[in-house]
C-alpha cells in the first residue's frame, strides 16, 4: 500500500526519527554524567553512557535503513520493476 500522506508529513516523520536517534545517543551520556556527579564514580559512567548511546544510536540507524530498503523493494515490486 503506497504512503498516502503528503510529502510534508513524510518529511516531518523523517525529522522526528532523526531527532529520536539523537536523543538516544545523548541521554545515556547525560544520565552517566549526573550519576557520576552524585555517586562520585569519576568519568566511568559517563564513558559507559557514551558507549551505550553510540551503540544504541547506530543500531537504530541500521534498523531504520533496513526498513527503508524493504519499503523501496516493496514499492518497486508493486510497480512491476525488477529489484
């Protein structure tokens, strides 16, 4: 089923998704910094937050790109074009 939303709505969806990925990458760092400050654990939880945020963000980007590829293949198949 083709996407019936207007181009502006699709574009806004892309922007919201990218913002979500950005938050997923930054929030663990901020949480690590806050816990480090109050627990006095040094930079270790902040470093763990950086790693966790990076891995989570990259994983989300990979999932999104795979979904987009599947959508494009399905659209080409419906149009009768070879993949």
